[in-house]
C-alpha cells in the first residue's frame, strides 16, 4: 500500500507541475508557450488518462486483498482524489508559474528596464512596441511616465511588466457585471490605450498586468 501511494503521488505531482512550467515559459516567450500549450494539453490528457487507469486498477486490486477497511477505501479513492487535486490546481498553478516567470524576467532585465525608463522620462512621448536591444516596450506619457515591458498577446488582449511609480495600476480589479464598468477609474483602466483588467505586484514599482 505504501509503495502504491508513493508512486501515485510522484506521478500526479509531476503532472500537476506541468501547468506551472507552462505558465513560467509563457511569461518569457509567449510564442513558445502557445506552441507547448498546443502540444502539451493533448499529451497531458493522455498522461492523466493513463495514470488514472493504471493506478485506479492497482488500487482496486489492493482493495480486494485482505486488509483493514480503511486501507481498502484509501486504495480506491486515492487516485480519484489526486486527479481532483490536479484539476483544481491547474489554473492557480499556471498563474503562479506566470508570476514567477515575470518576476525572474524582471530581476534579469532590471538594469536594462531602468535605462529605458530614464530614456522615456528624458524624452516623454507615447511609444508603442518600440525595441531597445531586444527589449520591447510601450510608453504611456501620463503624467507620470509609465512603461510596459515585453507586451505580448493577441490583438487587444495582452500582458506585460508595468513600471508605475504611483502604484495606481493596483486599483484594477476586473470588470463589474452589475454596473457594466470596470472597478478601476478610467484614468487607470485606459492606460496604454487599452482596458487594464488586473495587476499583481512584482517588486518595487513594477507590476505584472493584463489588458483586454
């Protein structure tokens, strides 16, 4: 029984880590992340289906052997419980992976970001998807000047690392279906010419934000 639970836990833990890895990779390279998503989802579903069949069958075989009733129940319900945990944690795992990816990207490129911010402050003008030695950025002249680094997405739906010295972007809390408006005021929602949906604090004056 102990060996069965150990092996099942390791397999389902590895499967549960896949969304985290996908979110992390996507935060660094959205093209690669999307490619892995297209390949990874079918592969993950096959792995999950295979793991459920194998371990559920082993659990049922263990339950048929002479043992305590509690052990019999555990042998049968362990696999469905682990499957439920994998499904429930998939979305939070992707979000956590994306956050860690954006944080590490900020730490790696912080010096370069600071140089771009200084340049934008010295010559404040609205810029969209400019490139500075491999770092794509967009400038909102404000005031104050704000900069979106590595904006990536499709059409109006995009995300990026935002420099905001006022922390006003944290007012973005999504859309209020009752009023038909965003929770944040227009001065925040309309930053960078889009609809700012939500932000999470990364470090200092930097945030990871999503637009639609």
